[in-house]
C-alpha cells in the first residue's frame, strides 16, 4: 500500500503524509493499555479497531511491530497470566476460564497447554505438590 501511495504522489499533485512511528507507538500503547485493563471482557479486533480508531488490519500490523505478537495473542497471554487462580483457589477450570475472559473451558485449556505445556488440571496439581 505504501508503494502505491508513493507512486501516486510521484505522478500526481496528491500528497500523503505517512503516519509517524511516534503516533503508531502511541496508538499501540493505547491498545496495550486497553487490553491490560479489559482482558476479562469479550474483546475482538472489531472492538479494538473501534476503540483505537484504527483500521483493524493496520492495527494488527502496527501492534505486531510494537509488541512482537498480534493483539489477540497478546490478549491470550495476558489472560494466562492469571494462572495463579489455579494455584490459590478451588474454582473449577470452567469458572476460572470465564473469570479471565475465555469464551469456553476448552479454549482456555487449549491455550493454557500451548503456553505452559500442561493442562490447567496438571498445573494445579503440580503447584499444590510444591
């Protein structure tokens, strides 16, 4: 897209100001802070796009450059930081999944295992044996 805009600029009187890196970082910082404070809610790219006033495709690209992961993967990792609930409570896996924003217990378990290489139940048992 940038190459097309540059070519249009060269061949016409139309001028386009490319977004500054500082503005991108400010926008991405807003998205990160939004995810950090709303991670227990149902968040989609459409919601992030609306809140940040950024095109969702551009948002994904800019955020990945900013944090090294997509906004949705950042959100999943942020939710999984709450694994201490497995250690410190007797809530069911389904209840914990719901509390931290996962749409289902199976999606929570799948994400948890991908991140920690063990299921939530295995993690809970291991943490209580220490």
